[in-house]
C-alpha cells in the first residue's frame, strides 16, 4: 500500500537552463529531493502504525528530522535561486540589516563564503533570529545538526557534493561563486520581511 502523501514534491524544473548549473546536475538534484519527500511520507505512515515501545519506533523518530530537513532545506535552496539571479536592493530592509549586523554587505558575503568552503558536507544558512533581532551565518551539518531553534532561514546554500561535483568536480569555490550569481534576493528579502511580521 502506498503511503499517504502528506507532503508533495514541488516542481523546480523552471531552473533548468540556469547559468552555472547543468541540466544533468539539476535533474539529479531534483531526484534526490524527491527521495526526501517520499521518505518523510513513508516515515509518517510507519510511525503511525508501529508499536510505540519498539526500537523501530525510536529509530524512525530519530530519522524523522533528518528526512524532513532534507526535504525542506532543498525547497528553500531551489526557491532562493533564479535564472540570471536578482541582485539585492540596497534600499531594502534586509540590505540595511546585513550592513548593521556585519559592518558591510561585503563582510557578510566574505563570512558566508568562508563558511561555505569549510571541509565537510552540509548547508550554509543566513538565519534571522527574531528574539535577538540578529542575523547569523550558520553551518548546518548534514540536515539536522546546527539549526538555530526559533530562527528563520533566509538564504540557503547546499554544499553537499551532489550540489556541484557533476559540474565543478572538487572546485567547490567555483560552485559557490556561480551560486551567488543565481541568488534571488527578492525571495530572501521576502523571507526576512515575513520573519519580522
């Protein structure tokens, strides 16, 4: 019996043809994302129907956050890219906040890129913490370790090898530079405004 589809995968095929990421890389990445969507639906069904005192129940619950965040981080990542990209509006509230919290947009970018080039696999996220009214660049290990509880992800970059190796081999810094040209800063700004509402 097929698991009930609580979550459905989103269609990101409009990104095909984007400068800097090949169709082959994107299609492979979309398939990987689809796997997280499928797995989170399966886990939800299994948890509902399994003996709650079993070791399997415990392991499924431990796995839940990894699969869920794998799904959601990919959605945020694909959504904050656009063909040709959209530059940040220097009159926007987000730009002004970046300058306030990091000293300049260039200093923020340098820090974000430096985190991105760290050894290991994971994600780099620009978070906004509403309780302190602060922005933070954060490394997320895998999908589930390093998130700032209560903070809102604004800009998400995948730095697992699958995000770049088909096109860039081990030249992660070339991928990072390509990604920066694809950022849809309108979406990032919208996330910022919503997180402050």
